[in-house]
């Protein structure tokens, strides 16, 4: 099996093949000395953004994957710096590097796969700041990297120091912090340079099997086993890929964070200061969430409505989003809600919902299929009866009736076939 070892020897990083990305457990990195990488990479020429291929916007519904897909087959890892960012509360060190890491073409391919393969292609984020985007430090350092990629190590140290300043939660793990510069990331049909920020925190135990000549009279080979602590290449713990586009709006970026909510806050809110972009995916996702909250929580407070009626509203809304290409609020409320009093109630709830979250949802937008598919799972129309029965409603509301007699409450279901 081909993989990578990453050993930490004193003040040096060494990348070595084969097997896994490994960490020498005996070195605790308690000093603040800088890492010395054995060799600098030579700077190369850099091209401005060039077009890869474009799909006309009117055809995006026909080819929905072009609206969000990230293509990395042609992506090249041009520059890489590695730092170690410990946890201040645990008195772990910040260890920074003055030079880039020299890596072979084979290593570049493995690292590119490790860094990029787990990004979600449909959800995008952007930098922000409460006063001015220029006051977002990561935004500023990333902008400098796009201007001068050959000086990556300077911004790498600044980013590592900033991350260290936010590494104060006792549950935040120390780990290797990678700052990368990529060329030719294809997103939404366009080709961009990209800056990658990644952190590996969790270590796995691996076995290393080796042989040596037997010096006894029996001769032959002797097998030896050794345990190593290393980084599993299946998934990076934290990652951010920033594409060189939409700078004025805080760039376009993808995020990986598979940890707890507390650690998500440390990475996304404190360090990166990012928020989800209000694009088609966001509008579709949030409108579905808004509507579901209204039907399940607010509507029963204002109107006499059965669980079957609620299920019918949810089914009709999901059908609307699956069948339509464009969302128009007036059309949606007219077809799905129908009654003017209910529509007025929904509009009031929508205003309150937006005020609480400090953003306004669009009344018209292109429906994102990926968001509809994801949210369909929470739109299951289920009526739970005590602990005995679950009724799943998928179609015609008229085929289910509710009643009550001397024996208790009941539902009456009409059907043609039993499977």
C-alpha cells in the first residue's frame, strides 16, 4: 500500500515514502523554535485566472452539476508550508517554518488527494467582518498570497500565529497546519488559483513491518514490528479552500470541518470568520427550513389543523421545489398555502424569521437541486400514534380521514393495493 510518512525530528519536517503520514510520538514540540526545511522551492511564473469551460446560465438547470461541482483532476499543488500549532491552554508550542517544503511529484499527487477529496461541492462560504472586510486578518493574508505566491512562507507564519492565538479552548487539539497554493482549480465551470489552509489533529496507530538478516546460524530473514503514530490519509480534520474570485465579496471558498460545534466555532467563526454565501443553494435551503418551521410550529398555534393537514402542506411544498426551476414566493404561497389568511400569517412569520437571523431571503431565485435533495430527508410527513404506529403520508390528502368514537381517536385510510 502506498502512503506517506511525516516524521517530526527535533526541529525538522521530513517527508518520506512509503506507507502513511506519520508523527514521531516521542517529540512533544514544547519549544518555540522555528522549523528548518532542508530545501527551498524555486519560484515560478504565475498566470492570471483563465477560463476552463463555461455552461450558459440558461442551461444550468439541465446540467446542475456545473453550478457547484469542484473539479480537481487538473489541479496542481505549487507551494506548501507546514507549521505546528499547539494549544495554548495545554502550554503547547507554536512552531513555524522559514522555508517551503520540497516535495516530489508522487508526493504532490498524494497530498493533493488528501487535501481536496472531501470538500462538499455544493456549499460555499465567504470571508466577512462586522466593520470592513479588510479587517479580516485571514482575508488579508490570503490576498497577499494570491499577489505573491512565491513568498508563501511569510503569510504562512502569520496565519499560523493567528490560529495559535485562537487555540485556547481546552478541547482544541494541536496539530500540523498546512498552507498551500494550488493552480487550476475548476469551480462552476471556471478555472482559478486557490489557497488551501488545512490542519491535521487526529493521529492513528499503524504497524510498520521490516526485515533484517538473521545473524544466527539459522540464517534467513527476521521480521520486526514497529508501531507508529501517523495521519490517516482518508480525511483531513479541518480544511478551507479559497478560490481567487469574488474578492470584493470575501472570495469564494469551500470548508471542511468534521469536528464538534465548539471546535467548528474556533475554526470557522474565530479564525477564518466566514459565513455561508447567499447563493442558490443557501436560498433554497433556508426557504425550505423557514417553511417547515412555519408549518410544524407556527401554523398549529394560529389555525385548527390536523397532523394530516400539516403533512399535506409539507408534501405539496416539496413537490413544488422538485418540479419548478425557479422559485417565486407569490407563486409558491398561492399554490401551496392557498388561503389568504394563511398566506398573511406566513409572510408575518417570514419577516420575524429573517429579523432574528439578520438576513433577508430572496422572493425569487433559481432552485438548487442538491439543496432540495438534502432537505427532503427532513420533510418526511410522518404521523406518530402513541408508540404503536407511524403513518407515512406521501400523496393524496383526501385518502386519509381522522375521527373519534367511543373507542378513541382513529385514522381511516383508503387504498387500492396492499404490498
